[in-house]
C-alpha cells in the first residue's frame, strides 16, 4: 500500500506525517508514505475542470488537478490519498464535506481521507500535553487550563504561551513571517514525542478514525459519515 499526503505547508506536514505513520504501523501493513507540502492553503479555482494557473502553488489551488493526476497513477483499492489542512476560521464540517466532494469528483477510483486541523495544526499538538512537556520540560502546561480543545481561539498563540512562558507576549507581537520559524521548531520537536493514542483533539480523532476506515476497507466509500456535534 502506498499513501500520499497533500499538506498545506512544511511545518504542519511533519506533525501529520509522524502521526499518520503511527496509525499505519498500528495496522501492521506494509506501506510506503510520501508527503507533498504546498505553499499555503489558498482557494479552490473558479473552474476546477481547468488546468491550474501557471504560478499556482497552494494546496487548494492545485487540488483538482492533482486529484485527476493521482486518479491516473495510484492503484485503486490499494493506495490511499490524504488531504490535510487547517480549517482556520471556516466551519470544519462544511469544509470537510466540500473537500470530500472534490475528492469524489476527481479521484473517483482512489480511497481518499480528509484531515482538518480545527483552526490550525497546533490544535493537534495541544491535544497531547505530555508530548509538549516531554519536548519542552520548562513549558507551562497550566496555561492550558483555560484552553477549550479545538476551539477557534488562536491555537498557535496558545502553544506559544505554553512553550515560551517567559516571553510569549513578545513573540506573539513579532507575528509573521518571523514566528513561522518558531512554529516549525515547535512542530518538529513536539511531534517526535506525540502518540496518537493519547491525543484528545476531536479533529485529530476524526482523522484517525477516517484513516483506519480507509485502511480496513479496500473499496471507496461514497460518502463518509460526519458528526456535526463533534465540534
């Protein structure tokens, strides 16, 4: 079995790759895994049937064209294609349903799995406090007391407060693009300590269950069940 992951950027991709590898290994399957980061999320093209714009490099901007290509080269009932991105301020249920519609339209022969990190990939990181403490022993886990898991509240800012208790206000004020280097460092370091079994992020659990379903069923599922009350 070969698994392809399309992600919106490199820093989030490392978290997704390591957790996905754990899930695949849990099923004791022989597999290969490739991750294809993009330059941000972007937006779906106005006409998804057209070729992508010459300079298109975002996940959504390239998604319909990439799905058509994967539908030709991946093996039906053997390979799995995964699309993972942040929901940002969008309704995760509506966005997930839209992404599955696109996948079913352009990758009709391939098992596809959509993973949405509610707001940002930091929601998945914050779902494993033990991994944070193992990676950064000086972290202030008490700062999570007022955090509602998978809430749209500024996930990276909350992680910054936890990991850098002495100067998080200064780092938050710096903002982008400089903060991107810190986010990449946190993702790289903490993801090495993360384990899927103790992760309490609802959006990660949805992804985990969807991937297990795809692995255990060789046929394409026409319409996944989505529980709106999860969020």
